[in-house]
């Protein structure tokens, strides 16, 4: 019985040591995972801030572009009015002349 008891005690001791090693290993893994999760959160926050800044810059550029387009539209509208005025004036002159001068 003494021989079997030594084997059983050594087996129990090995199992306890393995359990302690497993607990130590898992706690290290948990610490690494928490550290990496913190890094991911920081990067995510930085990326969100960068996207927000880029979006504000894009909006500012779009506002400038819209302003330029509105100015061009006003210029085009003015030119069209001038052209239509000239055309109407030209048509009235032709109607008054009742003929063409060559």
C-alpha cells in the first residue's frame, strides 16, 4: 500500500502543478488581451476623430465649391438675359426695317 500511495501522491502533485501552471498561463493571456483591447480602443477613438476632421474639411471644401458654382450660375443667368435682350432688340429692329440690308 505504501508504494501505491507514493504514486498517487506524485500524480496528485503533478496535477496540482499543472493546474497552477494553467492558471498562471491563462492569467498572462488575459492580461495581454486586456492590454491589446485597450490599444484597439485607443486606435478606434483616434480613427473616429480623424474621420470627423476629414469630414469637416470635406464639408468646408464642398461649401466653397457650392459658392463658386452659385457665382458661375449667376454669371450664366446674367449672360443669358443679355443674349435674350439682344435677340429681342434685334428682332424688333428687323421687324421695323421690313427687309434686309446687304
